[in-house]
């Protein structure tokens, strides 16, 4: 009986794929939903950066302070930024210098770029821009305030003891290097499934292929995580689950991972047909 059920699902899937190809259902057609609004880094001065944050530079105090580079100073006040995918403090790829410093430690800063040591924010692809002014523009975050264009002291941005000139940076990633920033890019890894769909089926929205075979669930069509789309490894997961619903209460054979169109029911047309034209495809 088990093999009969598997064979029935296989034949149904192959028939449905054949119908799709015959009538022009696009292969790899995208599953979509609304994307998140635009974001920018969040920055603050604290004793240590949290997980997911990067250290931009260090300060001897939160007001009227000298500065040091993130790796060359032991000052206990750190300018930390986070909230942007692939954010780094390297001065490479797509980057801009927040401030330049006269040395790695016990340094003055310059907003005019006149010193050799740089404190940077960067991403592999996307946009990075730092500027200075009395206010920070839309999407720009205040990292610190400075007493002048060069030979300057620094302070934080908390409104107490701040200097008039703010160091403002905007950084946003373009994870898949497709020219659309993340966000508003709805599909940050270009696997033809929107980020909201990947959140629903619990796959990695930043990676279109498993980094670890069998353990990293990245591509919504690659259900067994082996980097290749196959009938046996992927499509046959729908065996015995066609018609299952998410409830409430959910069906006994419900598996949300298979609900690729997020309609709370597993169907051939809504879910299995997304494999049309993809059997045999692989990723790297």
C-alpha cells in the first residue's frame, strides 16, 4: 500500500508538471508576499558590542574623548553598529570611513579624512555612506559627535555632552548583488522565493543553496537539502500529504515546510507544481 501511494503521488506530480509545461506555467515561478520596509544600521556606544554588531572605533569616554581603532585600543566605550546583513568594519569592498584617526590609540579624529587610520563600515555589495552635519538624514544613523573637522575630540550621540557635528552613516547590503538593496529587495538570495515565504517555511532567506548538505535548509525546493532537485528526494515528500491543512487544528499529516504558496493547505497546483521545470536543477 505504501508503494502504491508513493507511485500515485509520483504519477500525479509528473502529470501535473506535464500539464504545466504544456500550458505554459512558468518554470521556477516565484512565490511572493509583501517585503519588509527599508532598514539602516542601528548604532550606539556601549562597553562591548552584542552578537551581530561590529565595533567601529573606541572612545576613552562618552564625552570630550580621545579615540582608538576597534582592534588597536583598549578603551572601554565602543561604537557598535548592527542590524544590517553582512555588515563589517573592514575598509574594503563597499565601504566608507566614519572618521579617520591620528593613531590606533589615544588619538584625535578628523571628519575631513586627513588622518591615516580609518574607522569604516562596509558590506560586500550595496551602499555605504558616511557624512557629517548638525542632523542625520533619513536612514542615516548617528555614530558619534565630533568637536571639529580635524584634531578633534569625540562624544556619543545621547544628547548629553554631545558636540554640534554628528557623524552619520547609512549602510545597506545587497546580499545577492542584483542591484536591489536588502530591503526593499523581496528576494535577498534570488532563489525565486520571497523572504516572507522563506520565513514561513523556515528556509534561509540569505542563501540559495545549502552550505552544509543535509543540515542547512536554504532552497525551498530542496527539501532534503542535498543541493539537487529530484522527484525521489523532494517531490515524494508530498506523498500522503496532499490536502493536509494547517488547521486549526492542523491535520496529522500537515507539514508547513511543504506549503510553498503559504495558503495553509498542501495541494498539487499550489505547491507541487512549483517543481515544474526544476527537476534536475542543482545549486552551488
